[in-house]
């Protein structure tokens, strides 16, 4: 049993209370993972500035990366959250499963992105040239590559936070994969 409970608004600093209030007004609630960041006085603001920074990736592309990385890292919280967010961004349930498997047969461009994100995550950035070539051949740029790597870092941070703290998931559970990622 992990010694982590989800901090409430009353448990956190005034600065983090303001972040909680902002999240509640935008999202409708304070997701448990964001509340968990508030164990640190500075982590919520720091993380949200990083996660919400400008990027060359559109929302669907960010969700491709989020779904792949969360699966590679075995984060049930982020699998659940990004399954819901993926649906809000137009992905169907079957497509989300494929993305979590590190592929997107429904889109050549997103397939190259998913395979790149999976390879970077699994291999700690030491990827095969053919994966990178396919990414560029699909129409992505060096700017996109840098933004994908930043997105992977963002998501990995949250994946690790949940994997260590094991706080309760407050999104509908993501379906289990019947096929492994390898």
C-alpha cells in the first residue's frame, strides 16, 4: 500500500489552491494526478506551464503521443485519462486501442508518429534510422520531432508520478490490451 492520498484543496498552498480553482473551472474537477503534483509547492505550476506550452503538434497528434507513451510506461491513470481525451479529440475506441499498441493503421501520418513515439519511449531515444525516416517521409519536420520529444517527457513525468504514488484513477478505466506492445 502506497502512503499517498490525494491532497484536497485545504491541504495545499494558497498558490496551489488557485491552480485547483482554475482546473475546476476549466475541467469541472481537479484530476487526482494534478492534485498529487500539489505535494510540491511548485510542481503544479511548473508542470502545467510545461504541459500547456505551445507546440507544433495539434491536439490529435499530442494524444497519439500521450496514448503510446502511457501504454509503454504502464500508467493506468494516463491510459484512462487519455482514452477519454482521445475520444474528445475524435478518435474511436478501436483507434485508441491501436494507438496504445503503438500504431495507427487508419492514418499513414499518425502511424509514423505513433511508431516514433513508441520507439523513442521504449529505447530511451536510441531509435532506428528507418523509424525517423518514416516520420519525416510522413510530412513531419525537425520542429515536430523536438515537440514530440518534449511531449514524451511531459507524459513520462506524469506516468512516473502515478506509477510511484498509485493514487486512485478518477477517469473511466481504459480497456486492457489483448495484444502486447512488442
